[in-house]
């Protein structure tokens, strides 16, 4: 990882996203689903909800850094987990 000057947390972050994409691909193959309409009034699939979750989590973390600071950043992970559960439940 030295050739890219990455830190381990950065590498783990991208590994988790890659594993999520692989998992969702396997789920789509094994258990095809029909799109559903949630509170956004648009048809979404699992992949769509994953994208909405990742995008929203990025904004939550950026807002947390800007408003609260980096000292309590692990708490933002909890907020993101609650957000992800809400997206997969109601969107």
C-alpha cells in the first residue's frame, strides 16, 4: 500500500465497499427482486438503496466533520448505520 500512500482505514473502507458490491451482485443473481416504491415515490432495487445509502453516508460524514469535528467521528458511523437501516426499510 505504500506505493499509493494509503492508510489502512482508507484501504479497509474501499474493501468494504467492494465486498458490499460483490455481496449485492450475488444476492441479485440468487434472489432476483422486483423494484418497489417507497417514500421517495420512485422504484428502487437493493442496488439503488445501497447507492442511496453510500451517498447519504458520505454527506453525513462530511457534515459531521464540518460541524462537530474529527474527535467524535466514530459516532457518525452510528448515525450512518441508522440512516442505512431506514433507507433499506422505507425507500
